[in-house]
């Protein structure tokens, strides 16, 4: 436990990142308000030409690595896009999205200090973000799964504050931010959805700050596993059995724990039959007991 607290002291303060996100939110909102008059005039009220992503389009099966896939046919569109968009709006959005070749494990989307140009939607696989401190130490700052947005840390300062790397064979949709900004001014639903994503990032950082400042090492690990469970459930994957794409060292860096503490707690939870562990495969066997650990005062 002493090691866990010592490592936690070296972990970047999530409150700093939270403040950056709030500044980014304010900056984007101010810019949108300056140009928002024309956007409200172009808001459509017709319902007969709307695409409901939870129905027809999302039921079509496509390879997540396919670079020719469109926004309308993507199985994750209801996660990274508003629930309903005008057909013409979908086409406009699809025109600015760049679908590059898949990323291999270890490939970087961008590095800390690079000029901010785009945000990225994960289509398949997973990524981790990390920072390098002045003394050369690395600290993991986040993990990104299918349907989640990467790169918003660069909005306020016009440069990325993290590096982001693929944890496995993965694919993304790259969205140039200047084009997204212009398009969102014409589409109130898209603009609102983008603000909601930024708000969720702020909430996630607040939750991480609470986790690191007031929770035991066991509570941090269990909360992390339950968080992954809910995120996998959002993309219709198993919420009780999944592979950890990150290493135990990555988890330790993210939660402010040593790798030995992470391994020890996973082993202890397995002995209690709360979880099963087979290398990177995790099974959540007793969700009630796990939630009880997190909720304990």
C-alpha cells in the first residue's frame, strides 16, 4: 500500500487536465456562439428524411478495418455521432472524414507537442495516451475503445498534450478539426453532440481524480474493471468477459499503483471468486460483490 501511495504522488494531477478540458470547452463554445446565428437558421424540422442509426444502417455488417466504410453504414455511428442526422448532413460529414490504413500495435496517432490538426474516432482496437515528464518518465493518462474520441486535449493550446499509441491492430476515423468546426456551425445536433463528448471527458477526469485521491488500491482496480465492463457493453461486447488490451504496467501507471500491486490485487480477487484471470482474459464472476467493494466507505 505504501508503494501504491508513493507511485500515486508521482502521477499527473487529473485536475490539471480537467481544467484544460474546461478551457477547451469554453473556447469552442465561444467560437460557435460568434458564428451560431446562421447555424440556427439552417436547422431542419423535417422528419421524413432522417436516418435513425439504431435501426437500418447499424444492422449492416462491415469489417471495422474497411477504409471504404461510410458514416451511415458504420456499426459505431450511434456512439460517435448524434442519434439522428439529415441524409444530406450525413453525406457532408462523411466527406470530411479520413479513413486511413489500420494502425499496427505501437503505431502513434500523434506525439506530445505535435501541432493539433484532427480528432480521431476509434473504429476497432484500442489506444492508450501517455505523457513524458521532464525527467523522462512516462505516465499513462487514458485508454480509448471503439466508439470513443481521441485528441481533444489539443484544442485549447493548438498542440497535443499527450502521445497516443495503438495497443493492438486498430483502425480510426480521422476528422480534421477545422472542417468539423465549420460543419458543426451548420448542424446544431452535431455541435451539441461534440459539446456532450467534451463534457463527458471532464466528468471522466473528475471521476479519476476522486478515484486516485480517496480510494484504496483495491477499489481503484475494481472500479477500473467495472468501467471497462460498461464501455464494452456500449459496443455490444461482453460486459463480464473481455481481454485487457493494456498491460498490468499500463494499468498501474494509470491508477497510480505499482505493477506488483496490480498483480497482487487481481490474484486476491480471483481467490475470492469475484473474478477469473487467465493472462489478459478477465471474467467478472460476482458483479454485486465487486460493486460492493467500490461503494464501501
